[in-house]
């Protein structure tokens, strides 16, 4: 169905399904880059590439001279002069951390192309349903913002610190996850449109559940940026590491000397403590969401929601017990993104309208 100027009012089911599939593919790529970003953080790779070259940076060093030039640039920043240089970093060590940051940036470029090119094609073919162009442009803008925030984050660790700002890291992650949520919600609205149903509305409860999850994701980003995952102690099945921290419920070492706000957002002991216990507020909220979904006969969404947050709790505990094992921690970040996807799906299902 089209209006007189030729724009689709609703469009064919095939058109709508194609746009929804495209958005879900981009969402999957965003989940992938969130995981690679977590690996980049865990391997201390984020500062290994000291320049942002949108086009030429897609090609890694190919000759020994190019590798030496990249390594020389890295050797001028504080992370090398104060940490990795005294530790005896070799060119082979540098190539390892370079690889993860390069993959991270390559995925960012791929996501940009995977969104912009199909968007231009659907726009050219005039198959985007009426009212969805502003949403898609907003998602495109979020992608551009994510790139800018990413470089803003990296720049914080190139001159004065040995690591990036944990606040900027949190902003970088939350923009990515906001984009992910927008992609999933819009794809679900399009699927509903294909069934000739109205877009979902965000209910008060759905907004509250998403806010609870957002707080946990923010705390998780602070924990990652502050390297706070290491402060509770480690040891498989050690109760002193979990549910306790260093053998205590409230750990020693919290620095209150610079005020409560500083402790809440910049103290590794307190941010870790808040992250692990706010998780149970998330569990309560999502169990309540699951009950409401079952009442609306959306059992499949409830099962996905419970599976995601249940696995996430297990991975969180294993991350602590393992002393922040790389692959367990990366899995924890992956499932964290899936918890968000499941929560968005649940909030969308609760707000469904005929």
C-alpha cells in the first residue's frame, strides 16, 4: 500500500520482513563487537593503535618496517613507558594486542557499511514503511556517535594515563547497547507491522525493567574500566571470593576519603560490590517480567529471559572464581548483551497492541 507520492504506507510483507532481517543481522554484529570490545579491554589492547585512520587503518601493517613504526608510536604513550616497557614487551607481544584492537575497529567499519548501504538501498527502492525513516536515521546517527565516543575514549589513555577513562569506557559501551536495543525494538515493530499490528508501546513496567538492567550494565562497565573484577580475591568455589569479597560481605579497602560520589563511581571495591548485588535486583525485575509475559501467553519470551539472566549469574560467579579468566569474562559480556536483548524483547511483548 502506497500513498500518492509513491512512498510505502505499509509495504509488502516481503519488504517488511527483509528490513527486519537486516536490522537483526546488524544487531548480531553489534553483539559481536561488544564481545570483541570486552576482549580488547581484558587483554589491555585498546591503546595499541594510537591513531584513528577511518580508511587506511583498515589495512594492518604488512611489512616489518610498518610494524616497527606502529610499535614505535605505541612506545611513546604512558601505557608502554610506565607498564609494558618495564615489563619487557616484545614486538610479538605488541602484535597480539594490536590484533584485537584492529579486529575491534574492523568490525566497527563493517557495522557501519552493513547499516548504511542497505539503508540507502531500501531508501532508493522506497520500501521503508512510512514513519520508520526517522528511526533508521536515528540508529545511523547512534552508530556515528559510537565511533566518535570510541576515539574519545581511546584518546583519554594516550597522553596522561596508562589506561582509558572508565567513564568514557562506560559511555562507549552504553551507546553500543542503546543502539543494540533500538535495532531489536525496531525489528520487532516491523515484524508486528508485517502481521498488520500496531507498533508496541513502552509500558511503565517495561521502562522500569530496562532501567534496572541499564544500571547493571553501567556498573559492569565501571568494573571493567577500573579492573575491579580482580579485587574480591579468586579461587575455584571459594566462598571468600563469592558471595563474600576477601572473606567479608563489605570489603575492606573502599576509599571514602574523596567523598561518597567518588567512591560510588571510581572505587574498584565499591563498584564491584554494587555490581554483584545489584544483579539480584535485576533478577527480581526480570522474574516479574517473566510472570507477566506468561500471563500474556508469551512463554517463549519468558524462557529466553530466564535462560539469559540465569546463565549470566553463573558466568559472573565463574568470572570471579577464575580470577577473571579471559574467555569466561568474555562470555559474561556476551550474555550481558543477550540479557539486554531478551529484556527489550520482553518489554516489547508486554507493550504489544493489536
